[in-house]
């Protein structure tokens, strides 16, 4: 700390940072790793220990079940609800039982015993640490970590009443502090980016020594702080995670996936259903050079080859430079990233640079639905993204949002029709629409046919009435056309389920080539098409037919094709392409055509 030009050496300040269940157990928490690295760089007098008690819980209940639970918001939160609010225990367990099938768990999974095991593991972890040695204990509260974090904070306060606790993270909203203070003795809340407010809080606590005086909200001062310099962030510090992993899994250590952050915020930031960035609307990104340095540093330090970008969507220009450099390295480093459909033209480069898996923001296969969701892409763009991922063997994860408020029969029927064409590609997951707090749909409900909104009914099984009154929560319940939407989208849900089952069954067999491929014979090509019934069809296209099909490798307009084949009439090309559309070898939308078959040699490379 600098005061009046003089450097002052401060006594060490002991800080604990905690990521509670249900953080995914095969990876460290980047929130903790980034905070530790930043604070150590800015203020070496802060001594930080990051804690990962989710590893203790994963060991107790098994990593496979743990990961399934972690993916389900309601099930995961329900397992700590009864311990916090005994009057709700039975309701919470009933909710957990209803959710277990959706989470992929069988009836052998009994929430009452798992809940006891989860509580036992966290209690043992809390009791194993002397919390009096810390001057501040911080919880990073993101997806599905609210109740487990409250469970920990409450017990720490019971055992160490003078402990000072701060909550931050994406699930901590500005108006929560009073309730968190009341429920678990939480002293401070940080909402939004954590680095600078946490540093400021520690400096204040250190300087004033008034560590027992609860403040209203440390985040209030964050708005006045200068923007965090993107270059000031060192690589996340994951050393404590690896120490905790060795302790929790001494005999069977797994090789973790390491989270990395290229950008913060969303460069699109317009989707009408999204509330991912409600606390902070800004955007910043690192340079490709910095990202490369981080990957190299973390790979060597921890001997891991799998990385997951935490970005909402990778920055466009910088990620091209990054993957080009990774391609030149010819290493075997693998990446997962969330991408927007606009990245499709970069998929080939990304794949060569190590991107093996991507969550692509598909969300809808109806033009008017995409417009209402403000996705900024077309149905053709979505289908092309799915085709390119299949061709390049990028494992595509994509959602199809069902029951979007105000959806019409026409939109549902258009979705069903397009699903027939994307059948050869990796199935999407049906994701029921939820109303996100402060999302554009929530802020302008009447535009989307929502009559009113309030507490989501499932929260009533997790939190008592007084908490529900006080605490803003990320997911809302609403009234509108919900029952109609549920009925309307049933055929889509069933179709997606059949699609998923077909691919799952097929992936277990020796057949590994994609369902729709072609082989080029120079002046003819043969298309191999495996249909939903399992029947295999072959189509031979020769001469101009072959050339037109190859010209449709990317979405292309009829007049553009015609320019390449002036000897053919527009009507003849149109007729030919329509015939291929009827066989589902070509997809047509917005006056553009796309050949759906992927080159067999490209797919097998
Ligand atoms: S859904 Fe994704 S792309 Fe759309 S605004 Fe949210 S973060 Fe951005």
C-alpha cells in the first residue's frame, strides 16, 4: 500500500476463499483462482487460501452422481434446503425426487440419504479448519451454490461468531445483503466484478480494524472504482485446487479440465431471454498473446491438456489469432468454448487449433422465434453451424428453447420441419424456457404475452416465505400462456427425444461415419443417407448435378448458383434443388440453399 509516496508494509491479512457445492468437481473454480492471482499481484501482504469443499462432497457421494446433481439447479439446491430450513425438509426432498429423472438419476438415488451425506461431508470439512485464523472468509456464489454456501456460512458463524464473511459471485444480487446477513450472518456482499471491491474491502478492514462492523454493500463502492485493466489480470492460481484434489482423491486422482477466461461480459448482449450479465453490462477481453501465455503457463504448471473457456462467447478477432497460434503449435491441447453462430466460418481454424467441443447458441429453428429472441442469426445460419460442427467433428452442444412465451403453432411447425433436416447432426437438447430475473423478457413482459410474474413455485420448496419476500432470485415464475405452450411444444420435445435416442444407440455401435455423407468421384458423387428408420439410401449425382451440389457447401442464393451455371435456366436449378430438398439432402430457407451432406473424407480425417 502506498501512502503519501511512502511504501507502507502492512501486516499479513489472512483471507480464505471458498467455492461450495455444486461447482463442477472435475475443475477448479476460476472465480477463486482469478481472485487469488490478482490479489497476490496487487497486494502481496494478503495471504490467501482457496478452499474447494465440493471435492469433499463429490468424494462422499461419487463423482458421477455429483456431476449429474450439479447440472440440475433445483435438485442441487434442494439437497441443502432441509438443513437450513427444517420446516421445508420434506417439501425439498419431494422436489428433489421429482427432479432426479431429469438429472439422469435412477430411483435408486434417494435424496434423503444423499442429502444427509452431502451435509455430513460439508460439516466435516468446516469442522476440520480453524477459521479463527482468517480475517475474512469469502464465498464465490455462482450457479447452484446459494444454499450450500449459506449452509457453510451459517455453521462457521455458529462456531466462530466473530468470523467476517463476504459473499460475491454471479448469484449475488445487490438487494440480497440484508437477507444473507439475517439468514447466515453474512457481513458483506459484492455484486458484479469482484477483484477491485474485494481488494478495497480488505484494505478498509486492514486499515480501520473495524472488522466487526457490517457494511451495507461493499459493491456500492465498486461503481466508483476505475475499470479493471484487462492486462492486469495474471493467470488464475489453481495451486490450492490441486492440493485439495490430492487430499480428497489421493488414490484415484483425475485429470482436471482447467477454466480460462478470454473475455468478460457478452459482445452481443441482446438476447431477450438472457440474464447472464445482469450485474455487469460491460465487456472486456484479453489479447490473444495474453491468452496464449496463460494456456502455456497453466499447461506446464499443472500438466493438463484440457481447457474450458468461461466466456459467454469467444471474442471474434482475438480468438482467431489465438487458435491460429495454437494450430502452429501442433500440440494436443483441447478446448471447449461457448460460441455464437457467427463463429461458424471460423470453426475450421478453431478445430485445427484444438477446439474439440463447443456450446453453440442455436436456441431456435424458427425465423420469427429467433427474431423475438433477438438472436441476430437466421435458421439457415443455425443449420449451417450444425453442419460445420458435424463435418469438422466438433462435438456440438446446443439448446432448443421450448415453450418460449407467445410461441405460435406456425413457429412450432416450422421447428418440427427443420428438425427433419438436421436429423443427421448431433442432437440438440430441449431446454424449457425460464424467466430470468432482469432479462429483457422479464423487463418487458407484456411484449411477450406474460401477464404477471413473481416467485418461481419451485423456490417455495427451498426457501421460507420471509426469505422469498426479502431475497431477489435469479429465476421467476410467471403467468401467461404456460399450459398452452407446454401442450404446443410436446411434439418437439418427443421428436428431440427420438433424435437423441437414435444417435445414442448408433454411437454405441461400430458405425461411426456421420448419417449423411458424400464421396466425390471427380465427375460424379455418391451421397450416403441413413434415415431415421435406419434404412441406408444412396444417391448418385453426376455432371452439373454434382457441381451444383458442391456449390451448396455453404448457404448460397439461387441467382448466385445460376451465375456459375449460365447454361442452365433458373427454373431448372430451382426444380433440381427442390427435389433434393424433398429428399432432405438440401435445406432451403431465406432464398438460400445448403447441401446437408458432409464430405466423408473430411469427416473421417
Ligand atoms: S444468451 Fe449468450 S449471446 Fe445471448 S446475450 Fe446472453 S450471453 Fe450473450
